[in-house]
C-alpha cells in the first residue's frame, strides 16, 4: 500500500446531500440522502460533477470511490419527491435528462479508475450509475433492480448500453423486462459486481483494492482505461486510435518507466510519480 500519510481534505459542494473528500490517493464521493435511500435530485447531480471535476484536476487523486451513506442503499434512483419540480413538464424532463446524461458520461469516461462501493439497494438510476464505474464491489446484503417497467419510465440508449456491456444482452433484458430484484450472489454470477464481501469488511476491502491501484503506474492505468473505453465504442469510426498510441508511447517515455525497470532490478517496490 502507499506510504502517503492519509490526510483527509474535504471538498466544498453546493448541497449537503453530497459529500466529497480526498484521503491519501483516493477521492471519495458519497451520496448523502439516507432518509430517501440516497435518491438523487438535480442539485445532487450538479454536485457530483463539481466533485469529479475537482478529483480530475488533483494529481494526488489516483482512484475515485463512489458510495452511499446510511448503510441501506448505494443509490435508489431519482428522488420522486422532486419529480413535480424537476420533471413536471416536457421541458423540465428534457433538462433533467440532459444533465443526467452529462454526469453519467463524465463518470463512464473519467480518466482515473472508479469503484462503486455498494452496500444495500442499488436500484434504477443507481444501477445505471454503478454501471458507469469501472467495477463494483458489494456487500452480501446488497440487492439490484431495474424497476422502470413498473413505473412506465422510458430508459435511454446509453443506460441500456452500459448494462449490456456489463452483463450481456439477455441478462439485461431479463432485469428490465421482469423489473425484479436480484441478490448480490446473482449479481456476481452475472458479472454485474466483481466481488461480494461481508458488510463488516466492505470498506476495508474497497480501500485495499483502491490502494493497490493507487500504487501502480498512473500513466499506464490512465492509458489502459482510455483504450478500454475506445474498445467499447460501438462505432469503430469514432475510436481515437491515434490517441491510444500516444498514451502508450507516453508510458514508455516516462520517468515512471525508468523507475519501474530500476525497482524490478533492485528488487524493491517502485515509487511512481505519474510522470
């Protein structure tokens, strides 16, 4: 694990329903609306963008962990109590969906690794949010559902694309068509989550994985993540292969590449600087 002193730095956000801080090399983004199972309002999505912008500009941050407060839910989707104000007209719905699309895209294409730490319900928009992250670690009590068909909600292309990318077309269709929830073990079998641990060890395990990632060469990880997003780009003509090649070349031209080889020869742990 990194030897960096784990000092916590809070990030000011426009609503107390979202919390963000940096601890060591990890940026933490917490949905803080536990009374409503961390249902998300428009102002919360705006705060998410603010926090992620700060994390992206902070060279200290090498990994971002998204989680929900309260121990009952990761995120349970849109805050229905805000529907009349935020989605009560055609124009309002369009604005909400446009903002939501922007934030989801920021998370999906975030330049640094993202982990969803899921403890409890992960439903609807929360499931789509989790699918935007690079991978997901859940507690054994967690449950997952896409209940749009029970609410007569339309679901956009990109949201369905992310689920198909995560678990395949047939599993996605079953989740959507039945609108039934699945438990953590089933989610693991489908590949929706990559690990299931006890609730008591969830934070420790996520921190361990995040620290392992943070110890590795950030230029290499950034290149691999970007290339992975290009691989998943459904339209080959939109893939930026030149940028992929540039990022790979930058790894070999970096000080970290020299450090990695030197540390290997000296049989010691490398200290990567991201340059």
